[in-house]
C-alpha cells in the first residue's frame, strides 16, 4: 500500500483565490511542488 510522505496546502484570505488565479497560478505551482517532493523522496 502506498504511503503519503508529505502534504501540500495553500492558505490565505478567500478573496485572494479567484478561479483564474487558482487555475493559472496555484495549480501549476502545486503540481510542480508535488513533482519535486516525489523526486526527492525517491532517493531515500
């Protein structure tokens, strides 16, 4: 069974999270961060 070695979250005031910003800025940044964590944890 797979384990979850990390968690990623985004926090801030609701008015800072409109749909365009989520799709264009935050999701790509989160996906990139998840990829970096995955690559780093494979070395351990």
